[in-house]
C-alpha cells in the first residue's frame, strides 16, 4: 500500500476534518499517533486504512516522538501530510515536513490533486487574500482538526512501533480550571474585548449569554495576558474561526486579527463607546455607547 | 550555554490592504520587529541571566532584515550579538525554506543549546517555522511555552512550562531544543537610551545565503492565482443608544426579524 495522505496525531483524537480532507483526495490514508494507545484506537475507528502507534515511555509527551513520526511518514512518503492546530500536532507536522522537505501551508480553504500537482487555495496575511498555490512535491497542511469522528463500520489495523524518545519528560500536569468549550458548535457567541474593565464584570456578560443561549468568547488579550478565560475561547487569526448565527462583540475594537475569526458569522452586532472603532464597518447592527448600560438592557429586553 | 532567539523583521497585515485582484498592497506598512518576538527575547534574557549564557539573535529574510535600524532594535533588547542572512530571494520563501536556512545559520554559529522563538509571526502567523526548524535540526520542539528555568541543557537542568488545552504542563528537557513562547510568556521591557546606545556597539554578522549550503526542498510552490475573498455584505445599521432600553428593544426586534434569535 502506497500511502497518499498521512494524518499526524498527538494526544487528542480530534481528527474528523482531517479524515474528511484526506479521504477527499483519494488513495490510501494512514495515520501516525504519538499519544496514548486509546487515541490510536479511536483514530483506527475513524475511517483510515491503517494506524501506526508510537509506543513511548509513559512520561514522554507526544513531541518526544517527533522523529519517529517523521521516520514513519518518510518510510512511505505521501503526497500530503495533515495535522490539526494544537501545539503538539504542529510540532509533529513540522518534523514530518522537515524530513519530507515539503511545502507547508496553514490557511488551506480547499485542496485538490491533479496529476503530479497539488493545488491549494490558501488564505494569507490574516485572510485578506486567497492565494491559489500549485505545488509539485510533498505538501504539509495544518488544518482545523475537527471533532472526534464517529466510529466507522470497521477498525483499521494498528501497527505498534517502539520509540526512543527525544529529550523531553513530563514532570507535572495541572489543569487550570477553565471549562473547555467548542465554539464551533455554538449558534450564538458573545465576544468580550478589553472594553470590559474588570473580571467581575464578566458576570454581567454571562447573564446576557444565558438570555441569548450563547457561548462566551473573547479577543486574544482577554485570554492571554488578562487570563480571564481559557485560550480555547479567543477568536482571531491565530485563534478560533467561527461561523455562528449571531456574533455579538462587546467592547471589541474590531482589529483585523480578531475579526477574521468571525467573517463567517450570519449576523454581527457590535457594542463600543468609540464611534470611530473599526468594528462598526464590520457589523450589521452597531450600538455606539456604554456596554455597562447596553448589555444589561439587552438582557432585560430578551426576558 | 548558548541561546539563540530567532526573530522576524517584517510588516503587520493590519497596515496592508488587498487590492481587487487579490494582490496585497504593503505600501502603507512600515517594517518592524514582529509583534511576539520581544516576548521571546525577554524570556530568553531571563534564562540567559540565570544560566550565564550567551544570547544571540538570528534572522533570515529579504532585503531590509539586515538594516542597522533592525539590528539595533533587537540588540537593544539585551542580545549579545546578531547573525543575519539577508537575501532578496528569501522574501517570498515558504516556511520550510526559511526553517532550513535558519537551521544552517544555527549550525554555522555552532554549540547552540536552545533556540527560542515567538508564538507566531505578525504577517504569516503560520506557527510552523519553529517546528520545521526543530525537524531540520533533529531536536525536540515545544510550543506555547509559558516559562523556562534552568542553568543548561544537561539532563535535568532545564524545566519548561507550557500551556496545553485545559491547563499547563511542566517538562524536563535534556539536550538541545527549540521552544516557541506563548504570546504572554513574559512582559517585554522597553529598551532605554542606555541599552540602545550599547546596541550600536554590539557585533552584527551578515552571512551569505550561498555560503550556507542549504539543502534543496522537494516541493516547488507556484502562486497561480490570487483573489480577494468574498466577504458577507454587512448592513452597517447604527442603532441610536440615547435610551439604552429602547436601543435594546430595537436590537432584539431586528435580530428576531433577521432570524438570528
């Protein structure tokens, strides 16, 4: 079996989109898993043709198997190698790409194979332009991994390899207590920006979220820096890209880096005190005013 | 111990616009140090102070990355020296090629124990150059690094904290590695006049791309088309907020009518 597409997996079996894209290219699809055996088993059930599981010591993080992943992929070199956007997945894809001397693309909107050419429509520079790139030779794609795929009818065989890990060892793992979220499945999302002055004020936004049946997300500085929410809640070019029915931006200025994450939203509402904020050129409904008055008023109007 | 900070001198797409044919107009943009690189430099500086390490900046790119203003901007942030590969052919280079050139520059420096980078570049934001670089060097890589402490890369001497979905993890590193800092790993100091004056006297080494013997890529990329992506047209309707309750009622009615609720 000559593999057409390799899927590179770390410690999360969130590969639904990767399997869909790999399958759309035709030919055999294989996966190499650098996480726990249970992840390899889930991936083997996802509709791939074979799975290679990197058996490393228990205290080795997925990244310690990067060279083994590269060796595995290079032993049966594909046209395309795919991975999700989590940090561990990026490290494994980088190792595979370096070994294959592959082109690396991270903004693919579509991928197709035509003879010896792989054609990728790739969003660049904060999604302001779409480049169509023709590649001869191997391609490494970083994509949204998607959710855990539903079990396929049959399970692919799992081949186990024993890995001599690179010099990384897990000493300690701590959870931060933030609730995990899948923003992509939310119909309505409220985005919190720096216009919200204090962490206590999030309670007011939470009341609105309950009335709207919305998830709460944020701009990057609110998750990184202020640390008010988990990093899986920030929206933007390097964060989540969502397409909900309604996006309500609260105290967000509307910078490109943030707004590219919501261009797919059906309706966008913005609240900001600054009438000149970039936000208002990108909203369906704009409210220039104090969010501390407007947010409770909208909550009340919904009740 | 020898620590390299790989950085990028480039423009912010916030200052660029896409023309109707999809080509990008950078004429209003001014190049600078990529947004998250000062975080990497601060993180590296803390470690270098602890470990008594030498701190070297490395960048590769098109014309301009070796300009005195660029070198001074990074040397003012506490680096001991910089090594630069400036070649116009690298302006349009892909991630793999840039990583391969960086790897050769790091081999040229020699005896490097650790490479620290920013979270992502402000222009391309692929988050892949550090990981391909690690692959090229045959070293492990860790991304989303939030802290690093230690005195060297001998077994057990270096500890790295990194963000994982739902928490943080502490790793022990032995041997050389590439670390990509998270955007909030450190608060960068703003270089003062004294540091900028000292920066002007620090060594800048320019390397010729041709002299580095960078291995060929197996993939050749050609841009065959460009387009400005279609954006949903927005209504751009402003709701009068003089009376917050009335504004809220108007918004809720509009959203119900639009089927958004």
